[in-house]
């Protein structure tokens, strides 16, 4: 025999058809709410990630123009300007020579996790103006003359947004 409360719960909820319907309805509402919130979270995160990528792609197009018009030295100057620009506090930039020596940017060296890979990637970076490393989303490319360019954004803003959204849910 169970505690008296168990019998009471059984009588109130399981023996009454109306109470079973109410319990089923509340369960369905809870499930629907969870699905809607999960969808909002996933969609919002994708939108913010897409905006980060769009910003990096715009910078890459600008750097491509600098390279075409001014050569590698002009590109290096543009990379250093962007790295030093205080308006963009989350930018990640690095231009290295064919042999991997740093030419310009706000990273000290080409990240080991990137290696010879090209394209989009998530990685950990430590900018020259920061004490700690941070997660970043970046695009790595090899230039026609052999140099490599890494352009990205620290993902701290995205992580803060995701945490705020989770807390709000």
C-alpha cells in the first residue's frame, strides 16, 4: 500500500476523464511551447552566425580589392589598419608569408589548428591585444602568391547572445 497521497493523486487525476484530458492538454501545451522555443533559439543563433559570416565576407572582398590594386604590401597595410581600428573590437586578422612568418594582423602566428586548411572554421585565437584566448569563426585563404590570410570574428558576442536567449527561455 502506498502513502495516502499517492491514492489521492490517483483518484483525482487518473480516475476522472476530465482530469486526464486536462493533464494531456497541459502536456501538449508544454511540448508545443518547448518546440517553439527551440525553434526560436536555433533560428536566432543561425541569423547571428550568418551576420558574422557576412561581415567577414565583406572584409574579404575589400582585402581582395586591396590585393588586386596594391599588391601584398597594400593588403598588409589594410590588414594592419583593420586590426588597429578601435571600432571593430572583435575582428581577427592575420597575413603570413609563404613560410609562415607574420606580415600583418592582430595574431602573433598562424593557428596550429588551422594548418593548411582553407575555408570556414571555428577555432581558438589569442589576439595580441588580449590576455586570454577566445573562440572565433574565421575564413582562411591562400593567396595566389602563396601568402595566407585569416579573417574572422571572435564569437564571444554570439556566446553571450546564446546565453541570454537560453536564460530568457
